[in-house]
C-alpha cells in the first residue's frame, strides 16, 4: 500500500511540474488536469512444483523465459552438376543432392566441430609429403531447407537448424 501511495505522489508531482506555466506578468500559474491512475496489486500465482507421472510435464516453476531462447544455425551447401548426365533434370537432381549433403556436413562442423589429423614426411630437411585429414562425426536432425538456387550448373542450398537452449547446452557439454 505504501508503494502505491509513493508512486501516485510521484506521478502527481511530475504532472504538476509539466503543467506549470509562466504568465506574462511573471506570475506562475498552475493548471492541473485530472489524471486517473489505476494500480493493481499483483495476483499471487499458484506454483505447481509437483510433476504428475501421467503427463510427465516439467513443473511450472522450472519453465521460464529461458526455455524460449533458440540457437539458429544457417549454412549454404554447394553442389556441382556432373557433365555426363542423361538429362538436365538428372544434372539438377544430382547437384541438389550434393548441395544438401554439403549443407549437412557444414551443419555438423558447426555443431560438433571438426577433428583434424595431420602428418608430414620430411627428408633431408625438405617436406616430401604433407597430409591433413578432417573428420566430422555428428547426427543432424530436423534441419530445414530454406532456399534452393540452381544457376550455371551450381546448386546452392540454404539450410537452417534451430536448437533450443537446452539442446545446445547438451551439445556443448558433450564436446
């Protein structure tokens, strides 16, 4: 109750200060217009912290605005149409399939990272052979194709993966 009185007193003082005008005779004239301020007391919500086995839902106390945060990952995969195909439709289909596979690989690299192995063979202080291998190991599910563009034998597929914060944190923890 005290907070409501303080808030209403502050609002009144602010409104009165705004409405203060100076007359031509250098006298202050105060014009106050009535303002209706309605303040409602917060309604106490019932917290249901019990998890019911029949529906297996999380308790309301654990659900918050954090459960709505999403991590969005966008990639563009590219695929080239092979030159030896029986029809333009087959070339388009193969280029699109290659672009989708490339997009999945790019998503896997962003989500789980890339394992890199390298070796160099040196003889007489000169590099004779240098080899680098990259590996990606991930499962990507529920990725969506946003856009597909085919131009001059090159197919580009834009793909998007949406993860909620809980999924993203579990992925980061498993690295």
